């Protein structure tokens, strides 16, 4: 069942992050705060303007967790294939590298929301899956 929660609700933990670029390229990336429970290779839900996407957590050269894209489903996020919704969101909002953004923790380790400072967003939050596909396969076999 989906719950709706506002970005200014006391249950939402918000982190101020900066839109950066990957190395010397102009590709945008979001460095996640150390307190975010995400590791290299994890796929997380990322809500952008009410649109739920999926993002692959990648380790930067310094080992910090980063997001470099947001895609329609988890498979596309892992493959980095398809329309990058994060790039679209950045273009549509006019956010430039070096600008602050707000990352809302909606479900630790699973679902996050991205918004510009001063904006209030109402998110639709789904519960994380109870187990992975491998867990389900193990329980059957």
C-alpha cells in the first residue's frame, strides 16, 4: 500500500547536497551524504517531481556513493540504458552544477526524493520489497 507524505513532515529526513559533475566531464552527479545507507551497486528509488525512477548507486574514485542517472525501472538503471530522467529534471529545472539541492529520505536504503530548496513536495511512498528475487528462489527450492 502506498502512503503519501510531504517533504516537510517530521518523519522525512532531509540532506542538503550539491549538484556536481563527474570528473572533468559535464555529466551531472549527486554525491550522497555518508549517513545515507547505500552502497556501490545498489539500486534505489528516486522521486523527481512526483515521478518515481530508479538510480544505480556508484562509488566515486574517493569511495563516496554517487547517483549519475535516474531511469524508468531497475534494469535500465543497472544498465544505464534508456532516457536519463535525472538529466531531464536538471534541464527542466535549470539547476546548474555547484547549486544546492535537497535529498529527502523516504525509506532508508530504498526510496529518496530530490527537490530544489524552498519547494514542498508530496511524495507517494511504497514499502520496499520484502526480499530479493534470489531470496524468493531460495525459499521455493
